[in-house]
């Protein structure tokens, strides 16, 4: 069956906004990302696949700039939360992954139609 691919591409400005709007208790990152003003988001394509995202923010408690290496799970949660807040549809049953497109970050979705295997399919009638 055919596979549908969807990409939601986030610009630098949209990434800053998404991370600024993230919920306080969002799970999924290896290190705790404190509250604070987001000052930068840096997106890199990893050699061999995958993405690396660094977040620069001003720690509200310490008042200094800190950089965090974000896990793909945390990034995905932030982007899904941002999409929900803007009513951007995301396929629930899709395989989701992150990819770098130019200077932007994309939340890509691979949606497969229901697969019918040959052994379960009805045979077509013979043409006579």
C-alpha cells in the first residue's frame, strides 16, 4: 500500500516560540531544562542520521545563559504541544521523526495505509 509523508516545518522564529511556550513539566529530556527566556535554538543534522538541537536560555533563578542538549523525545513533545496550541493537525497513528531541512527543523510523519497481505486478499476472477 502507498505511504503518505507529511512534514511540519518549523522556522527559527517558530522554534523559539515553541520552546518559549513549552509546559513546565514536559517529560522526555535527559537533563532538566529550567524555566527561563529562550535566547537561541541551534539545529544540526547528525552524520549518519538524526538531529541535534541545542537550546540557549537565560536561567530565571541564576540569571545567566545556559545551553542544553535536547533529546529527540523532548523536542518532539515540545513541537507536538506547540502544534496542538495552534490547532495544527498531527496524525496520531503516524511514525514521527525529526529532520533538518535547510536551517529549519521538521516534524515528519509517515502514515501507512492499512496493509492487506496477499495471503489474505481475495483472488481476482479469471477473465474468460
